[in-house]
C-alpha cells in the first residue's frame, strides 16, 4: 500500500470518527423538553368589515367600518 492510499485511509477514518462523535452528542445531549402551560388561544382574528352596504364610489370613513371577530 503506497503512502497516498494510506493517508487517504487515515483521513477517512478521522472523518468517520468525528461524525460518530457528533451523532452521539446530537442524540444523547438533549433530553425530552419540559411541557409548558398552554397560552390562551385568541378566539379568532379580527377583520375589518363595513357597518352598512357601501355603494360603488362611496368614500370610506371611520364611521362606515368596524373591526369584528372572524
């Protein structure tokens, strides 16, 4: 076995050992996460709606629209 092939084999062995240690620390390092109290879920999104029928060309003002739960 010539020197070049031997160096390639040693390099591949070092990479394999490094990968094995990285995988071991990845899987063994973190335990299962602790459960947290669930935050209150909002009832739904609020959407902007018209308070009355608006014909085409109506200029929209603050009194013609309102936020409402979806």
